[in-house]
């Protein structure tokens, strides 16, 4: 007679839901655009922001140019 040495696991397995990074990035972008929509109209306005604010914009948009482009698109579509 063969004896089984395998154990049966009866505890539930917790499955963590993946974070949708694309949605998170879009939300961060939207929040920043909405925050500065009435403040920034030109590159000179952008340069008046604090170093911390500009760093946050670069972190989310990868460049200030992309941020300004997205900001202008939002203005055109409203």
C-alpha cells in the first residue's frame, strides 16, 4: 500500500489586485492640469512656480513641455 505524504491546503489564498499604473498616471496628470489650468498660460508662468512644483510636474509628465502641451489641449477642448 502506498501512503501519501502530500498535505492539503485549506486556507484561502489572498490575491492582491494589480495597481493599474496607467490609470494612476492619468489621474495624476488630470489633477495637475486642473490645479494649474487657471494659473499657467505661458512658459513664463511655469517658470514662476516653485522648484518643488516644477519637480512634481516633471515627475508626472516627464517634461515641462509635455505638461504645457497637455494644458493647452485641455484649454482648447473646454
